[in-house]
C-alpha cells in the first residue's frame, strides 16, 4: 500500500530517501526567509541521480515539527542520503540514529561540508555508514549503486568546471509545508524561493563560482573546495531565462561566496546580462580590496547589470582585528568602498533609479577584539548610507584555521550537540557577550558616535540585526 504523509513528503516511490536538513519546522512556520532557502548540493546530486535513472524520495526535517512526525517517513527505506553542514550536524546525527533504529539493515550515506572538515567526529557515530569528504558530483552515482565498494571514509571527486554540472531540477527541492498561509506570507512560488528583502519574489538563487582564493581564518572555503572552473556566463543566463519562462523570476540571488572575482568573466557578464536577460536586480558578494582594485568594473556592474544588493564581508572596522582575521583588507579599503557606494546611490537616486544597498557582514566577539575595536566597527557601519546589517557573533567552525585553533585550545563553546546556534548564543570562552549585547542595544552609542562627522543612523540600525551563525 502506498504511504502518504501530510507533512510535506509525498508517496513512497523509491527505496532510497534523501533527507533535506535544517531546523524542525523551518518549512512549516519559518522564523525568517533564509531558513526557507534551498540546498543546491541536494538539488545538484538528486538531479544527477535522477538523470542516471536512480529515483530518490525526499523528506525534510524542516517540513516536520517533531521527530515523531519524521519517524514514519523514514520507514521502509534501504538507504538514507544527507548533505551535512556543521550547522545541520546535530540534526543529521539524530536522523541517522533514528533511521537505523527503524531500518536496522538500511545504509546511511553522507557528504557535505561537515563530513569534509570534521570526518573524525562523524566516524565516531556508528550510524554513518559511508562518509564522503569533498565534492560528490563524480561519485554519487557509483556510491548509491554499489556502496560496499567504498571505504567508510573516502574523498569525492569534483568536476573540473561548473560547466559540467547539469542544470538543477528545482522540482526536486522540498516544498513549503505550512500550507497557503505560509505561501501567502512569504509570497513563495515554489520551486523558486521566497523574497527576503533583497529584491522582489519569486527569487532565483544561482551559483556561478565555487572557489574563493582568499584565506580568512574564520572561513572554511579554502580548506574544502578544490580549484574549479566558473560556470560559463551563457549557461548562467540560459538557466535564468529558462526559470523565468517556466516560473517567472522576480529577482536573483547569486549565492557565490565571492562573485566579484575573475575580471574577464565579469566583463562578459557586464556585456551579456543586460542584453540577454530582463536585467533582474540581484544580490552578490564582493570584497572591499577588489572593489578598490577594479572600481570602474564595479561601478559599471552596479549601474548596468542592476547589482543592487552588494554583500561585503567588512567583518570589522579595525585594522587590528582585520589582521587577526587575515582578511587582507584594511580600514581604508573598507571606507573606500563605503564612500563609493554612498555616492553611487545618491547618483542613481537623483535619476529616479533604485540605489544600491549594502548587505554588510559584520562579526563581533572575535578573540583579541577590544571595546574600542568594536566601537570602530559600529562607527563604520553607521557611515553606510543605505545598509542592511548582518551581524553575528564570531563562531569557531571546524575547517577554518581560527576555528581549529580555538577548538584545540578548548575555548570553543560550540559542540557536536549545538553547532547550530541562535543569534544571541555564546560561542567562545572568555568573550564578554554582555558587552556586545549592550552595544547592539545601543548602550554605547555615545562612544560609537564619537568621531563621526554626521550621525546618519541611531542604534536602531543594529538592534535586532544579529543573525544565526
Ligand atoms: C549559499 C550558502 C548559504 C545560503 C543558503 C544555504 C542553503 N540553503 O544552502 C544562506 C545565506 C542561507 C547561508 C546561511 C548560512 N551559512 Co552558508 N553557505 C552558502 C554557500 C556560499 C554555498 C552553498 C552551496 O550551495 N554550495 C554548492 C553545493 C553544490 O555544494 P555542497 O552543498 O557543499 O554540496 C557538495 C558537496 O558537499 C558534496 N555533498 C553534499 N552532500 C552530499 C551527500 C553525499 C551522499 C555525497 C556523496 C556528497 C555530498 O557534493 C556536493 C557537490 O559537490 C557555502 C559556501 C560554499 N562555497 O559551499 C556557505 C556555507 C555552507 N555556509 C556556512 C555557514 C557557516 C552558514 C551560516 C551559519 C552563516 C551565518 N553566519 O549566518 C548560515 C546558516 C544558515 C542556517 N540555516 O542556519 C558555512 C558552513 C561551514 C560548515 N563547516 O559547515 C559555508 C561552507 C561557508 C563558509 N565558507 O564557511 N549559506
Ligand atoms: S570570508 Fe569571504 S573572502 Fe574570506 S575566504 Fe571566505 S569567502 Fe573568501
């Protein structure tokens, strides 16, 4: 008899189950838009499997509100697949153990960022049968067909270029499970994604590159992703136009860790995107030093390709802290890009056009940071005329140089049970988090405003802008 689950999983068609991971309830009654965003790793690997004739069913921890709701959805499968990131590791571990209890002969195959940067932690959990470190696109089919031919931990193989990746079949992504209320509230037109304040919905998220050549000590990127060619401009444009024809695109989010790199690729994007697409506004990331290096290219992209939400990892307004982070950016470079974007915004606004806005990534609570450093950071934020602050307490993730160091020194407060933290959670021993909470609440605004020629924003700028990290 076919089984039907009212919580977002449809009829059983296969003996292989892919479990989408995230906090329970995120697709039922989400706290915010980012929790609803879809997993490109899951989308890519399921697309490859289906194109090779291997059907998989899908369930999601985000589409249920309790483990009791999930349990019956795991029943009767021979194989469970999961993309595990550090922030989803506790959920993945619990799901794997539950799956084994329900299907003692079933196999649990995992990959993803956490499997790559913390395989020892995963090895200690018997419920994980096969652990793939690194990219999965070249191994997933063989792994699923013949798991026993792989050792318990093995290295995956990456495509040489993103040109080899198929276009993701987005209908293989999980659906919102909260019914019409949720779809109406978030204007979600699945399988495109809901709007989050960066541009009108429906939102098409897309990746054009995967590699970031910098080595900031708080980031995993360089320890994980091998050199890989960027997706050709024509393929990105074809995919966006296809999504628009099929579902109607409102705006685009370019999920690349670092969009503003490879000037030759960007010049081709500048030439083709305005001509061959509807010029949807988009969100994409840059670094202050590269903007200073190629300002003309940056200005042309903002103006001509409608790059209107500019994500910059400013992280800190203090040279001391930027050095601790090995950010390879200076205070002066940060202020250069702020001034440039403020002026660009004024110019476009005067012409009646939408001005660009910063998505400004800031970290507080960095080991070694003084109160004065933190005041400088908030002061820098206040010089941005149009800004959406994204502030987080520094989190020592495994895979990053500083993360490994703090874990080894016993200073990390993140453990296998609580990698995934909530905005106000404390992550490193010895940090005065109360000071930072007070800072964000505006208690030190007099200090922050000292040295500002014009005070454009009050403390409301950062109240409530602490994000999960
Ligand atoms: C887009 C993105 C986001 C988006 C969307 C997330 C989503 N739904 O996917 C948003 C903005 C919401 C986001 C948020 C966060 N993110 Co994020 N994000 C990314 C980013 C830039 C791209 C992810 C992606 O799509 N990659 C491409 C796909 C194809 O790769 P993949 O998923 O890794 O899958 C490949 C392999 O891992 C493997 N694989 C995966 N699964 C499996 C399974 C099997 C069986 C096998 C064999 C192989 C395999 O094969 C796949 C193809 O090669 C990555 C960095 C990166 N370059 O990957 C960070 C990254 C994943 N994020 C990270 C973090 C820390 C966060 C936040 C906590 C940051 C914050 N302060 O807010 C939040 C947490 C969100 C939450 N839910 O709580 C870290 C995770 C670190 C870690 N150790 O796990 C990363 C790696 C960034 C970094 N450099 O540190 N993120
Ligand atoms: S923080 Fe940004 S610039 Fe630094 S290594 Fe990570 S993705 Fe690259």
